[in-house]
């Protein structure tokens, strides 16, 4: 089994880590080895370029998913040429603000790399070569499979992974003869079944989700599995091959390895209200999670076996029951772990504290918007106040938050984004988004499945014209990304939004907004944000009551009730005047009548993560 580029250099392949044990356990008589060609490719680039192409350059290409850079690099060995559409693709990248120099340089080495690797494998050929393919691993896998079949025609090849989901898998099989088999769906069930039938010389007709060829050479696509795979059938991962390969590789000097682990599949929110733009779960959105009793022990086993403390949970969303079951057990491990989880953005401060105590230090909450209207267009199920509250509480608790702003939704308006940008200064002491991006039209998303929602016109994204030589009707069924008519905001407002995000990021490094209560119970706020005058603000008792009451988020009537319940007489318009003051002074965030306080608890030892480096939050 092979992990081709562009598998990350700093992480093992979750697919290989799980499918290896699955095959060893359920495919009798087979010996299974894993090969990290991703590491080999990085080594090759460093060596052949005399170090001018670095491991960092590899990683830069590996994240260019929406521009197909990694697939294009490997087109020469796929099409038996020394170079492929170099000038055209370079122009395509340049028009999108991407420097084509490194990808163009890399492509010069791709053909020989694939040829040499195929010769090495063919010298002692295995019976089956399996490829796992996600994002930009299709063309590298197809290229190596083609060369292997040329050298050893009898070798069996099989492709699986998220690039093979649904009709994509059958389409890949129809159009690329170098793949004998393509597995659509979860491989823990289908791969061992395929290997057993190969060994027995039996029919492949009952292997779920398998595309294969009959005696006449016609492509046959079996029906998918009935029902999602129970998580009890998913073994603990084995990453021995990755760490052995990394230890022997010159790339090791440039990599800080991390572990990856899967504790759930699917999306419990998406089962009920799939986010309109999201296609990540593909055809299998049913949510399943690992038994809580397994997780802490498996985490400890991985950390001890590989002596690595950074752990990325690759789940699409945290199982909420883990907060009370798994997190206390992780906290009790007494390991200095650094865990990453994807979460929903309406977690409470108490729930976030449980994550922090369990050494979940990095979270990706899927914020993606700070206006209620756009969040409803996304079908997010959260409010802007929820998102701001999470940013504030995460800053208070020392959680590192990765998020971005998405736009391009049918029904959004320029006016609401202009109003939002005026609020950025209020939030500049909180962790900024990584950027502002127009949404892509992704296969499996509600926007793709239901054109009436606003994206009637669609065609395979332009990037694929530089990658695949297949008929247009086949290309439509093969690819994940589609070009469509821009919806929502367009033009200058896009640049203004991106610029506003950049300014927020610059201001964050030198901004702080803290509060405490004095001996009389009054709230004292110290403002040291970049865009505001330095000031210490002492609120009177009434305003202190209101400010503290907004920490969970509150509306006008809720504030009024809190004041009345606290024994205050409330005059007409008084609540509105106080709330207006807090918003105008940048001490509270408001959207659609929901208010949330944004000051942090005073902490002279608070640290911020700026460009990967911890710095003091105080100037």
C-alpha cells in the first residue's frame, strides 16, 4: 500500500495506518507493507535540485488543493512526456496570484522519479499495489500504476480513498485502464474482501463498492455497502512504516512529526442540517464514533510507541458526549499532549475548559461567518454571538483557533459585509481568521446536489483542463470541484474584506482588552487595542451588571430583566442607551439584536501564538 504525494510530510497516512491492520486481520495469508512515496518524492526533489527545492516547498504545493498544483506536477509521467502544458498552467497560476516557479521546477523531475520508483518496485513485484487517494493524489497514483503495469503487466492495482467516493470511483475505473480495481466507500470492509477473492480466484461481484472488469474487459461497478461501517470494526492505527521511513530520510531534519487519529466519521450536524457549501463527508455523512473507553488508551499507546505528543484528530466534528467521557480520561493521562479537534462553534466556556484540561490546545470550530444572516444561508445552526463568544473564551483559556471567513452565498449583501468590517476593530484582540475566501462548489454539497439553491450553471473547474485527458461528460463525474457563476458579493468589496482581515491579523499581535472587578464590584476595563485609544474604563454598578450579563450573549429584554431582577429601576430607553455605548466603544459585539461582551479576564501571563511563535499578549 502506497501513500503518494501529496500526503503531508509531517503526518502518517490515516488510511494506510488503518487499512494495514484491517488487511492483516481479515485477509488470510497476505503480507502487507506500506510505502511512503511522499517522503521519497521530497527527498528526490531536494537531491536533484541541489537543495533549491525544499521540504517547505513540498508542503506549499501540498496545500494548493483548489488549484490542482500537485496533480499537474505529475502529468508528464501519466502522459509519457517530459513536460505538460507548462506555459499555460504557469499563466493560470499567475492570474490567481500564485508564483508558478516552484511547481514548474518540480515537474521537470516527476517523470524520472516515477520511472525509477517503478523499476525499484518491479524488481521484487508484489501481487497487489494499493493506492490511497485524497485531494491531489490521483494523478501521482495513476502515473505510478501505469508505469508498473508497463513493467509488470500481471501486477494488480487498486485505488481507494475519498477521491473514489460515489460515481467518481466508477468513472476513474472506466477511464484509466492501469487501475484493475477501484474501491468506493470504506476500505476496511472492501479491501480485505477483495484480497481474499484474488487469493481464492473467486468472483468480485459481491465486494461492496468495487469497480472491476469482467472477462470481456468491461468496467463493472458493484453497489455500495448497505449501511455505514460500525466504528468497532475500525482498528487502532499502526504507523510503524511511516516512522521507520522518516527516521531513514533526510527529510527528518525539516519535519516535526505529528500523529493522526480518527475517533468518528460523518457529521452529526450534517445528518440533520448539512452546511450548504460543504461536501467533505461525501456520500457517507452518517455519524459514528469510537467507543469512549478505547480512546485514551489508544492515545497513550500511540504517544508512547512513537514518542510524539502532537496529535491531530481527523474527525469532521467532535462527538459531544466525549466532553464528559473522553476528555476527563485524556486529562488524567499526565502527558504533555497537544491535541487538535474540529468542534462546533456554540460550545460553552465550561465545555471549552474541559477540552483545555484534556490538552486539546488547537481547535477548528468552523466559524466561517460573523453575521447571523449569512450563517443562516450556510445552515450553520449557530449565531454570530456564538462565534464571537467562542473566540473570546478560547483566547481566555489559551486555545488556538483556526478559522476563516467564507463568502459567495446566494442572498448575501454588500451592506452586511460593510457593516461587519466596521466591527473588526472591536474584535482585533481575538484570534483573527486565516483569510476570507469565496466558497467553492463542491461535489456532494447541498449547493451541488440542489442547483435551485443558486448555482444552476456548473462545469468541472478549469484546473482539470490542465490535468485530465478524458471526455467532458466523464470529467463531470470524475472531479470534486466545479466552476460556477459567482454569487453574493463581487468586485471591490471582496478586496476590502480580504484587506480588513489582514489588518485584523496585524492588529492582533499588539492588542489586548482585559477586565476585572474592583473591591466595590465595579467592572474595570483596560483597553490596549491597536485601533482604540489606550484607556482604563470604570463602569458604574448598573453598567457593570449589564456588561457581566452579556458574557453568554443577551438581547435587550434579557438585559432589562437582569437589571430588574437585581433590584434596579429601569427607565425607558435606558437599556438601549447602555448597549449602544458598549457597541460604539467596541466593548461588545452585536448582530441582529444579540449582544456579547468581548473583554478578556485580566491575565498578565497570557500568551498569543503569532506566526507559530508564542509571545506575550501584553505590550
